[in-house]
C-alpha cells in the first residue's frame, strides 16, 4: 500500500523505516557496549591478580580447578546412583 492511500504525506513510511533501523542499530550498539563493559569487569581483576599477585592467582586458580573437578565427579556419581536406583533389576 502506498503512503497516499493511507492518508500520509509521501516519504513518511521511508522515514519510519529509517527511524526503526536507527533504533535497532542504537540498541545493538548499546548491547555491544554493555557486553564489552561486563567482559572488562570480569577480566581486569583476573589480569591484575595474574600479573601483580602471581602466588594468590595460582592458589585461587588451583582451588577453582580442584573444586570444579570434585563437583564434576560428585555430580556424575549422583547421576549414576540415581539412575541405577530407578531402573528395574535385570533378570
């Protein structure tokens, strides 16, 4: 449908499309800026610890790795134990 059939002056629908495109670009740019800020907020303390306090960073990274491995093993054991209890015995 052309703009004159809707009672709009010529070019109004084009302006609306451009405004929508600019709004989408602005939202995308704001989202990218938010992601960059969050990434910097997460990475900067790790970088600082790794470069200025290497002993603390090594200890924290090792503790995190050990905790993750222990959690992973325990979660797998729980899944196996729960699945075995739910299954009927084989004949």
